[in-house]
């Protein structure tokens, strides 16, 4: 039996696959359609659906470790933007429900020399302050602002 897809109708399929009288074909078509319909509903009735209602709340949601973050940057010692974190400034961010930061450490003065112990101490003190307050940080080290 060769089918042309443009002419596939339920009656055409039943006529070619089940060569029998018209009323029997119609009964068979109705039976097959009903079986297909019932078989799609069976999996739905096997599961019990529990509805959980939630009350509307207009408060801002605290989204820890995801979403918006504050960017901070610091330069090598002796440069104008050499700042350190303090527990007080980080606590203020936490009160504003910000728990994620991006921190860029610029290594301008260390392109030709090893990183100094003073700079490593600064980084360690920043990390200690962040851990004490419970703020997460995304860290980036760069040699210049242009990278």
C-alpha cells in the first residue's frame, strides 16, 4: 500500500488498511480514537496533585550568592586606589542584602618584579574580612585597566 501524505485522512487510512464495510470502519475508527484518548489520560490519573498556596509578599527578597553584586577594585601599594575592606563596610553591604562582590586587584607595580608580601597581606586581610561577614567574592587579578 502506497500512501501520499497530502491525501492521508482517517477514512483513507482505514479504507486501505482495513478493507471492510463503511459502518465497521467507522466503528473501528471511533474505537481506536477512544483508546488513544483514554491512554493519554491514564498517566495523569496515577499522580495526585497537591496544591500549595502561597501568600503574596511585597518585601525585597534576599538572594544570597546570586544576582546583583558590587564591584570593588584596588591597586598595588603606593597607587591612588589602594583601599582595603573593613568588616564595618562589608557589614553595611550585608544589611543592604548584598552578599556577592566582584573584586579586582590591579598589579601595576608587579609587572617587572615579584608580588610583594605587603600586597599578599592586603589580599589576605580582604579575604578574612569577607569571610567574617559572610560575603562571597569573585576575584580578578589584572596588570592594567585596559585588559
